[in-house]
């Protein structure tokens, strides 16, 4: 926060405290006024103009004083950090460190075991599910079913491979998939022909003439990544084009769109975000979703 806005916040806060205190004191009455009302009448019920009870007034004053002392002790006056030096970030880090220390022995026990073994442990699954919910569900969904552009983690189809080591590597180091755009090379006719050939790989209806032309395009431009039979290549992150599972949609228009503009999927790396034991547990949870 700049010095100007910090000063602005401080001035507004102080003025608010002063005005609240003045309004409370200026309108205080110590003794009741006989037979005098405020002039308000609600369904025949009149409001008497009696003073605020002493204990109620005292509570207001205590609240004002407490609020002012709180802003001196803790952050609230612009950039003023408070005399106690407390920050939410520091408290968060302390609580995380305390939790890590409390549960480290339990997690270390699972870290020493292979993923194929621990994913069957109900306690390990619950811990992995919580880690997944906090870090992965925003993209892949709470049920891990994925969405357009985000892979389904529960169907047994893996772009970069579904072995425990491959899953763990994906989470730790992240992944970057690059599908180049072919519109400038193939043109609209070539895109339509290549789309027809991809549809034919899934035994779907397509114009035979376009399929034949599309096969030539495929063998020229696509075979290096997706393979001669279109089965994909996990080492490159090239998906299988024959199994009816589509990351960006599998109708003719969606396939053509992928060919036309390309795709660039990014899976962020969690190696610097999650500890090794947490990555091990969430890897086991994800592995178990499709096994």
C-alpha cells in the first residue's frame, strides 16, 4: 500500500472513531423526561424518549476503547504493523509447521511404502483425498472427472502415463503439452480432411474421399507424435486418437478447432508446493481412482 493510501486509511479510521464517540456522547441523556416521546408512532405504539441505560452506554464506550487498542496492537492503521508485530502469514506458517510436525511421522510411514500398496489403505486414501481437494480439484473436479481441457483422472486413460512413477512425476514436475496449429500448413480443406481421418480412426462416419486425403496429412504431419496407428505417445504427451476419449471435445467441429489453432495444456508443478510425503499420498489417491 502506498504512503498516500496508508495515510488515507489512518485518517478515515481516526475520524470514524471520533465521530462515533461524539455521536454517543452528544446524544446521551442521564435522566428521563416526563411524558415526552420521540414523536414516532407505530400502530398506535409510541416511542418514549428515555435515556440509554448506563450499562448499555458503558458497553458502547468499552467497545470503542477496545477497538482503538486493537488497532494499536494489530495491523489496521494503514501500513502500521501493530506493536505486537503479528501477521496472518506468519501465523499461517507457524500453524502449518506445527501440523507438519504433528503428522510427519504418520506420513513418513506411508512415504516408505510403494504407491501400489498404500492406495488400498483407507486412512491413506482419506489423507490423499484431502490433499487432492485442496490442490487439484479446482481443475480436475471434486470427483476427478475433469472438464474441457482438464483430463479425467478416474477413467484409466493417461496422456503422460498412469503408472505410479509417472503420476508422481507429473505432480512433482508438472507437464506441458504442445499441439501445434496446422491451419497455415493445411488450409481449411486440409483441416477438414484431417478431421475426417481422425473421425475414421474412431469408426465414425466420414467422407471416404476426405478420409483418404486426411490419411496423407496424418502420415506427413501427425504420425511423429501420435504414432502410425494413432495410439498416442505418453513420453510426448500425445493422446490416443482412437479410443473415443477427448480432452478438448471429440465432435467434428471440436477436432477441427484443435487442428486449426493447436492446443497448449499446462499442468503446474507441485514439487515446490507440496512436500514429498504429500505428493506420495496424493499420487496414491489418484492412482487408486482408476484402479
